[in-house]
């Protein structure tokens, strides 16, 4: 079976109790969400007794016994190898914060249909009514036999780091926290193209990241892995540096591996002479700080709906401007990455998603732009039909090259 992208809705314009007019009578977002955004659809017919006897008992028993004898057959005779669990605890949902598991479901449904629409991957939303690291890990481990991969979603930092690490250690299927790695992959792709446009290499660039949460930490580590010259990360108290005594273990590790320039103090001070600004935190960066950046700088202000630097301001000083919004050019959108990454990993039954696979995804995504590279086109649109196949193929090839593919 597969997840079908449908919008089951009620035709009624009044609520069943005869009370106030329903929300979807005046808001199209509510109208679209009525009844949910997805459903399950069979991939085989059940038209008569013969079909039923094959799809269910007694025919299904033969398949069950075969899998019991050879467990690897589960990949061939069930949907396991083509389905991902989209798991959240509802503690960091979009920019809404800790809104709980039920309120997170519209987002998780949305994530699931994006998997299907853009990567051909079936996905099941799972909103957990627990927030403890041990509880989440144990729950997902017990659910894992039903899935080919796990996409962790909207789980607050710093717990998200430990949850992902422990699940990767215990499971032999890909576990991927998209808020971290999807954002990092798309950011790297856009940054590679911005550097190419201006005749520079990643190694020549110094970046400043606003935000030391899941995305900020992952982007910093990933860009350094890819060869970025230097990066400093700022949280609410300023630059994450080794001279601070208030750092969490995650930030302490980050301080050690970043900020070769030895910067301290405010984000604004760090931007002086910087080549790249990456915003994943919200808030507003003062215009004078943007003006102090190096000539030909890049501003990736990705907070939604209000970028840290308004594009009109950024364009006064930057050579390339990107945001997280769909109504401006160069949208840094995770949907460019996660469907193809999982499709490639599932295609070869990868046991995990490696750094090499993520770098391959970023390189493939950047390559889609090709000779059309321009200041307002350093990253392709999510609706570019070349994206998912390119990322899928690159990730599958990298998995084989790194020895984590099982077919």
C-alpha cells in the first residue's frame, strides 16, 4: 500500500451541532486541512474472493512464513523499504515552539505528502506523547521494524542531537533529523553556487551563523566538513567561543571546532568583514552590521516568515541574497533535499545516511543550476523536476561508494 495525496473534506458549510460557522468557511487553510491531507491507498486490487484470499488469509500466510525464515525478504514483500516514519514530539514545530503532539500533526502530514510528491517516498506521521530522550528512543526503536527509515522532525535542541545519535547507534536503517541536515544540505548547495558565481572557493569564505540550535549547529559542522574557511556561530548571548563558561556540551564541542579567528562578543561585531551571513534564529540584524560585511558578501536570512535581514536591505550590500520564503528568489527549502536523500538511501537499502551522502546530495542539488547560475538563481526551485532524481542518484551512488548500501 502507499500514501495517497488526497484532501478528504466535508461539503457541509455549517457545523454538525448547528453552532458557529466552521473555520473553513472563511479561511482556505482550514478548508484544505479538513479531514486531513493524506490517506492510505491499496496498490493491489481486492475485487473478489480470489483477490481477498491472496491479499489476506490464507495467501498472506505463505509470505509471513517466508519472511520468518529469511527476514531480509521483508524488503521485497512489504512496503518496508519504501516507507519512512516522520517522528515528532511537538516541541519545536516550525516557529510555533512547543505546541504538543496533536497540534503538530498538520505539519507532520504536510511533511509526509512532501515525501511522496517530491521523492516518491511513502511516509507515516507519528506524533509521540512523550518528550524524554529515553522514552522517544525506546519508542522509535520498537516502531522501527515497520519502516525503512526514520525522519526526526521538530524536536527541540539540545535533545534532538542525543536522540538522533542514539537511534543511529541502535538501528540499521537511516535516521535523519531534517531540521539539522536537510537545512545544511540546501545551504551548502546554495553557498557552493554563490561562491562559483563570484569566483571564489568555500575555503576563502568566513561565515557567521545566527542561531545555535539544531539547524545552526548542523550547518556549521557540515560547512566545515565541506571545506569552508571558517565559521562563527552566535546564540542569544553572543559568539559561541571557548572562553565562555555557560555553554552546553553541544555548544562546547561547537566552540572547539569553529571560530578559528577567535572572535568573541556580539553577532554584529563578528559580521564585520565576514563573507557570509546565515540566519536560522529569527530576530533582526541591524543594517549597519550588514553594511560592515565584506564586499561581495552573501546573506542567507532564512527565518520564516520574517527574515533576519529583509531582502531589500540585504540587496544594498550583498552579491547574493537567499531567504526561507517562497516569494523571493533563492529559497532555502528543505524539500529540495530530504525527499531525494531518503529516496536514494531506500533505493539501495542503506544502513545509514553518511556525511558523504549528504555532501553528494548538496553537490547534485547545486549542479542542477548549471549554466543558468545568476545572483537570483543559486538554488533551484522545489518544483524543478530535475531535483529529486539528481539527488536520489547521487545519494545512492555515494552510499555504494561508502559501503553502507545493501543492494
